[in-house]
C-alpha cells in the first residue's frame, strides 16, 4: 500500500523559513516523480512544485519560484520542500503526492494527508 | 499557461440523481492529459479519472469521464451519499494546473 506522510509544518513569521518532509513507502520511490500541492484555507488546490524520479528535473509554480526548493533523497525514500522568504499568502495545507510516472506532470495517484503551514506575525 | 474553468461552482442534487460536472480549458489539453479528483471535507484529494476517461484503481463505474481538446465532463450516474464532495479537474500535459472546483452538495 502506498503511504505518504508529511511533516515539518507549523507557525512561522513572515520572511521566515521552514522545511517540509514527506516520507514515502509501499512503492519504488525512485521510479516516480513526486509533487507538492497546497491548499489555502477554504480555497482550491494549487500545484506548487514537482521533481522527477531521478531528481534531475524540477519545476516550480511562478508563485514560489526563487523562494522554494524541492529535493529528494532516494536512499531515504523522502521528499523535501525548503521554503524561504515565507509570505502570509503561503499559508496552506501542503500535500505531497505521487506522480503516475518517472517524469514530472503525471496525474497524482496517491496523496498524503497534508501538513499545515501558517505564516503569521 | 492553461487555465481551467469548472462549472457550475455549486451543484445541488439528491442521492440517486445524475451529476454532470464541466471543465473547460483555455487552450487544448495535449494528449487529453486531464484528471479528476474528489476531495471530501478534511481529507486529501483522491484521483478518480485520468487521461480524460480512464477510471483510477478502485473507483466505481458510476463515475465516468469524457471529452477532448478543451471541453471535459465528469458524470456520476447515480449519486451515493459519499459522493457529495468537492471535485477538481487538473491538466497535466504541461504544468499541473487545477480548476477552481465544483462543490456537489445534497439538495
């Protein structure tokens, strides 16, 4: 059974940093791209960032480009999202999701339960 | 960037009725790389349909997807109580943009 478990969320001040993690199990992690999707309170889904199975290719939404960095450690079956220069509008539940293929931009066939990031002073 | 517009914003129906949800793209979705997700309150989204018309693993056959190019539809043939939720479409041919969602509520 595929499992994705996010951690690292919390309360941070504007301008601060946070690092999210997503521990994966139940599938061959290195064979699939993985993606971060966020959902602001009461709002819809926003695709944030994706990384290919090898880690060679990454992609970011314009809203986070230059501030967020996605990475993965295939030896630890773990995905990361380093978030710097956080803004109030980054407040959201952040979901980790497994892509359906090795390359980025597959459909998202398994999701974690999410971790809440709150940016507030 | 492709923009997806879902309609209606809210759909009020009764259990047993048929639901038709629409997703329109601002430009053609390459390869019909269009997915539908269901999200119940307080839960993570779940993949229902991929490739515009293929059901994901474990999804009942009352869910069906259709369409191509810029116009796509999710149909639920006979609503069950657990089907009342928010539904999102997503194009994954280029970038991964989502529609704004359709809330399916009990009438």
